């Protein structure tokens, strides 16, 4: 079997997470000196409940080389191969940790791929990896598929505020907006593996409209071959409306909606909504 390993910043549909070849390595959420493994020691729902009552913003920490070495060794000891597809190296040192773990297990069938993405963008990419692995692709073929598709995934998101991204140091190319937004709502994108600004609007409603308009212009393809995704941080009704509009706009019913997980939630903040599209059909679909 080829094991598809990702990290806990990956948001994906339930059938992906339950697939036998799928596994993830957790990053860490730090409430003061308390280190919690993302989605292991603290659930997504539990994180958002705790965040609402914590007086100070938690911090995050990357997965360590040892965190990856364990499953890498276990899987390859069993005779399996590994493809690890991970959060952008420009957003976390997690990818570098996986590379160190791979080097420590030299000669074993392990490949590590920088997704240039995060959250639902990473989820869409991992979904592709699982599909082609299930279809019988080799490890080299899976890596080739991932590197070809990672630039064809488009992720946009609208945070309530840039405050969380600023405090977490993940604002990237959107830094220029920080002092000028006032009450404007930013539209941000993952570009070249980091956060960049796209536009700003006077209301969240208009920012979400702009998100769909911009995604439509970035992704001219239409039809059931498109894979779509929506993520939210405690904005379920807005996310459901975005998902409904995306399904109609792109003519594809292949869409999933997920609640934003703890580590990315620390940096994006409550109320965030994101949308993504992947130009590339799943194997066998």
C-alpha cells in the first residue's frame, strides 16, 4: 500500500479522512505552556469553544522531525511506501521537519511534497493523491500528479479581521494592508505558498461576493470535473450559502464544507470563510 500522509492543517471530506491509506501528523496549539496536538488532544469544536473564553490568543508550533519519523518508520517497516503532502513551507516549518525525518530514514520509499497550500487547498490536493493511489499509481506517479496540480488549486478567504494573521506572523504579502484596512474587509488568497491580498470591500457580504467573482475569473473551467471546497470558522450559514452559489456557478456537485481546524484557526480567527477550486478530475471519476 502507498500511504498518503498529510498534516493536521488539512481540511477534507469525511470519506477522505476515513480512507485506509490516509493519515495525518498533528501540529501543536499552545495555550500558555500547555501544548496540545491539533485534532488529537483538542478537537476542532473544542478549540473554538475554548478560544472564545481564553483571555489571550494561543500560539502554534510546527510538527517535529520525530513526529514524522515515527509513522514513516512504522509504515515502511510494514512494507508500505509513503507520500507526504504537507502545508506550504512558506507558512510552516512542518515540511522541513518531514524532510529531516525522510533523510534520517535514508533508502526507505518515502517522498515528501510541498503543497504550496493549506486547509481546503491542501485537502483538495490530498484527495487527488488518495484517488490516484487507489487507482494503482506508483509513488513516483503520485508525486508527479501532486506537483502538476498544486498550481491549479485556487484558494481565497475572507477573515473578519487581519488581527489574527498579524499576531501570528502569517500575513505574508498582505502585510501592506495591515495599516490601511480600517473597517474594510479583506479578500486574501494563497499565492505561491503564502498569504497575499486580492481586494478589499466595505462589508463582509460584498467581500464574499468578490471572492466568488474572483474565483470564477481565476478558474474559467466549468463542469463536474472541478473539485470545490468551502471552510468556515463559526460561520456555518454563510458557508452554506457560499457552497450553494459555488455549485451553481461552476456546475459541479463535487464540493465539501468543513470547519476550520485549530492551528489555522489561531491565525485566521473566528468568522473566517474560505473557498477553493481544484482544476483536475479525480482518478476513476
